[in-house]
C-alpha cells in the first residue's frame, strides 16, 4: 500500500528525471497517453502484474526527438525465444514485461521502450487516435480468438471505448455487430460513432441467436446473457475479466455441453495486431474521433481517476504540461 501511495504521489508531482535507455531501447518524449479503467482501478486496489513503485500508462503516442517521428508503442517486452513468441502468441510470453506494469510507462514527459516495440504512426493519423491503437489491437485479438467471420452476427456487451472499437473491427471483418449498452447516457454518447459506422447499439439483446458473443464489460450478468444468446455451436469470446464470482449454475454449464458452445479467452495483443489497429484507425478517423472525451495534463490525472473508473465517459488523454 505504501508503494501504491508513492506511485500516486509521483503522478501528482511528475518531477521525474529523464530515463536512460538501455541497450536495444530508445528514450522517447511522450506526446499523449490514454488513461484506461485498468489504470484507475490498479491505483486503488493493485493488479497481479503491477510491480511498484511504477509510472503507469500504456496507451501512448511518443516522439523520437532524434528523428521527430511519432510512434505507437506495443506495450510488451518478450524473450522472443519461447514457444509462444515463436508461434505468434508473443502476448502470452511467460517472461512478458508490460509497459506501465513491469516497467515505467507513459504518465511522464519521457519514457524508454525497446526499439522493436515502436510502431510508426501513419502520418495523417491524429496523435489522439494513435493512443487508441493498443485498445483496438486488444479488440482485434478478441475477434481473432473468437474466430469471427464474414457474415456472422456478433453480440458485444459493453458500449465503452473498447466495446465500440470492437464493433468497428467486427464491421471491417464483414460481420454484423450489435453492441449492448444498458446506460442511456452512454448510448447517447455513442450516437456519433454509431452513425459513422452504421453500428447497432441497443439496451437489450435483439432478435435471434448470435454466431459469437464477446464481453467488453466485467458485469457477470452480461457474461451469462451472452452465453444464452448464442446459437447452437456458437463461440463466446471471454475478453473482460469478471468483477465478481460468476456463480454459474449447473444448468448454465450444461448448456455449454448440450449446445456445443465454444469458449475462447483473449488477453492483450501482439505487434501485428497493433499494426493492423493503426491502419484501421487511419481508415476510420472520423468515427474513432468520437471516442476522445478530453485532454488533461499529467498533474490532473489523480482528480480524474474516479471519472475514468466510473466508465461514464470515453477516453481521457493526458499530456505533459507546456513549459514556459
């Protein structure tokens, strides 16, 4: 707890020295860093992957001052030798070190990253949207693990940033997504991106059985509803960890058996998926722009954490204060 408090004090003060890059790393200037709900939650209750004290922040747009080039940063650092790394599942590397969890992240003016984790930002892609590459890549991973195909009807529980990005990615796969968001205010906020993408957003699950369902929310009820909405032989994408014990009944578990439902977990993303995400954002600049709620400076992060954790708004981005 003391280390967690030190980390929060560090966010308030932001008086951090410029880090020294190790071999294979680059020292980078942070232009913007997204604040996700995970950042807000771990400052209150910790996280299994968090090593304290730590500079948080893993959704970054950075600049290499030596070249003036902008980059998104794949937030992983892997061994490159294990079975997972060699088979394209680098996000599951047993030796994974994650930006903002195992190594200092983007809530500071400067950060370091492995050179191989730098992904060039498309020249015309706004820096705000570069910060969305990581969450979009996680959504792409979920769709890949769930094996979503052209023509599939895909149910997505959760109309937050990730759920809507997942809807965008599903549309690009040729699927027909339906996003379920129970809060009227959130549905109203999503009207802009819904119109741009011709994306269906509903309060309740409409119509017949879906080919796939994915939870972009930790709500246990949504997990159960998603299982029930699948067609026989349908696929459930377990994306968001649950906030509490699911308390699944024997009947619900037997439904998986009798209806041959399939479950697939997804966690994080790969560099390939982040590269895909940057290209997808470039094609959807107008739509994705609706997902940016506000820009703040680093010193304002702590007061904004309850706002972020509430899930009532879209993405808040933080930047260094302007120097005199």
